[in-house]
């Protein structure tokens, strides 16, 4: 019911927006007839909102030469092996105090083939979990693009570390042995890895391992007392890759999903009321706040690199490409980020003021999180995107959301971005440097990092104390910065 009325509100909002935009255009075109004068018929604030700035920042040709040299070696796709593991955090420490934890979590002892076994891990004896106190025993997640959906791995490691004696962790969520004392029941299936690695069928007539695991998982859960108690409502399932859990999702839709977006889900199976949007793990390296190139050093105005899709969203990318390709201060190329390309993308984003996040075949992509890690102000052109932690992070302070219909107007986007004053950009950049740690996945987890933020989001969701107020701020952005 709520979803239906939400849809209705959304449609009527969109219609209102469309109407408003058409009216403004009508007014604007008449104002152009009146020669852009200050005594135009359009009220000044509205006029400014559309035209953005009368004195666009002009970036001269000589500034658009080669991207600046970076001081340290950019992160190369597969080297997360070192950079995501913080051995200096392995130190004697008191165990988590279960009375102070925000969440008590029961985790099923699923056989390793559902989790670390997918990484080739084989424990001794009847060992189900690796000993996380010993870094060398933790199997590493494959690097490259697999990493962007590795959320399942970081959450599981964090839970295991909550009961390990010598690890420093935030203790926001801790494992409990008795399910009846738990707030949440965690299902430790590495569904994205299962999809990425095992969804291909190699010989005819065979079923993929990914499908087999999903079928077994559904059967397992439906047979458990823990599931039957609330029909799965208190269960938490990570399905970050948009194609993960493709078969199982319709059977397990009562659970809380941890997702990248809702693009490939019907609203009755996944929606913002019960589910959590988690950030992708960025693939470019995280820029040190003290080492982040300044406004002047970022000589490219707008950066985009991504795949071309022939489906709906892909049209948007192509149209934008034709609108922007001839601009000197714009870097807009197609091509997937292969591991060699990660290095280039990292250099490109760190040399740019704004990084585009354009809807592709799904509303979300890791590009937004690569932009955040590069302190490149994200410009989001994806009307159906969901962003993580929007109830506690005000995205309008560090990102710009542009409705696709506006972005496709000739000249609109560049005018908007060139009109962002230096001081405004610096404000957003400073904010990016502050919030970037909230999007870091690492082990052991630290207070306020992505793992910790997800547990806090779960806590807010089950206690339903917060409403998503952040969403309403999205499109007020351009207005905000033009009023100074
Ligand atoms: C944890 O640290 C304490 C103090 O250094 C040490 O005595 C103990 O053996 C350690 N435990 C494990 C499991 O490493
Ligand atoms: C786990 O690893 C730590 C560190 O190497 C070690 O001290 C501890 O005894 C191990 N625990 C088990 C159960 O093997
Ligand atoms: C789990 O907790 C419940 C309620 O506190 C208790 O009745 C039950 O015996 C406990 N189960 C186990 C296995 O300890």
C-alpha cells in the first residue's frame, strides 16, 4: 500500500516538476526576447536558477593540458590485498562489551561453500570460519572489479571480529550465540561473489553453482525456526550485485536486503522502507585529505568514463556524450575500467573538479564512490538512484543531482557546472574530504567507516526512528549555491 501511494506521489511530483520546468522555459524564452535585461519578466531567483550564472568560469585551453603528476602511486585494481587490511589495528584490546553494542546479531553457521569457501578457503577440522585474529588466515577477496560488490565479505569479517579477543573494532554490532536474544539474524552468503564467479554454466544441461547455492539457501532458511518466527522479517541478506540472488530474492523478500539500488527489483520485494542501500567499494585509490589536488590543480572541469549501454539508461550516456564531446575542459570517454584503466581513471578523477555519475544499465554504479574517494564533486544524473546513508548524510553538501531531463538540454550542464563559484566548489570539496571515510570498507573496521555505517543504518531501520529526510534536499542544490 505505502509503495503504491509513494509511486503516486512520485508520479504527481514528476508531473509537477515537468509542468514547472515547461513553464519556466516558456518564461525564459520570453525573457530572452526581452534581451536578458534585469527588468526581465522572470523573477530574479528563478532566472538565476536556470541560467545559473551570468559570468561562467572560463577555463582556458592552456589549463587543460596533461593531468597533473600525482605524488604517490595510484591504487591498482588488485592491490586491495594490502591496502584494505590494517595490520596496525591488530593489537591487544578488550573484547566488545555486548551491553554497549547497538546491535546483537545472530549469524547462521552456514557451511563454508556459501562464504569463505567461495574464495578457496578450507578450514582445518570442522572449522566453519577463519580465525580473524590471524590476518594470514583470512582469505583475500579477488581484486579488480569484483571488489566493488565485496560488502558481504567486510560485514561478515566484522561480525567474526566482534568476538575475537585481540582486535580493535567499533563493536557497533556483535555476534550472539542465541538467536532469540538477537536483534537481527545475518545470512552469511557471499551472493555477489557467487554470481560473479559461478553463474556461468560450462556444459549444457548443467546448473550453475550460483543457482544451486541459492536453491539450497532458500530451502535451509525456510526450514529454520529462526526464519519461521517472524517469516524472515528480522533476517539480513546481502545482495549487492544487481544480479545476485536472482532466483532466491522472490522467496526471501520479507528479509532486509543490503543492495546497491532497487533497479532490478519489484517494489514488493525490495524497497526503502525495509532495505539498506550500501556503497560500492571504490576501485580507485582513496586520496589523502592532505594530498587532495586543489581547485586550480584540477584542470579538467568534468570527467566521465564508463561503458556504453544500448538499453534505456545507456541512451542518456550517449546523448550526453554528443552534447559534451567537443568541449575542451571535458573528459568523456567510453570503455570499461579494466585493471589498467583503474590507474587512468584514478588519475583522471583526481585531476577533475566534477565527476559525472550517469545512469547506465542500473541506476547506481561504483563511479559515484570512485568520485568521492577522489574528492571529485559527484554530479549525479540518474533519476532513480538511491544513495547510501541519505538519512544521515546531506548529499546536497557534496554532490549535485541533475534531473536527466535538464541534463539533456543543450548547454545546461556545462553552464551549471561552470557557474559553480570557486568558493562553493571548495566547500563541497572540504565536505567530501570529511565524508570520504564513511565509504571505506576495511578490516578491521573502524568507527564511522562503511561497515560501521551499514550497521548503524540497520539499527535505524529496525528502530524506525529516522525518516529519510535527506531525499528532499537533493534537487535544492543549484538553488543553494546560487543564492550567495
Ligand atoms: C591477546 O592479547 C593478550 C595480551 O597481549 C595475549 O595475552 C593473548 O594471548 C592474546 N590472545 C590471542 C588470541 O591472540
Ligand atoms: C587465532 O589466531 C591467533 C593469532 O595468531 C591465535 O593466537 C589464536 O590462538 C588463534 N585461535 C584459534 C582458535 O586457533
Ligand atoms: C536462548 O534464549 C532463550 C530466551 O532467553 C532461552 O529460553 C533459551 O534456552 C536459550 N537457548 C540456548 C540454546 O541457550
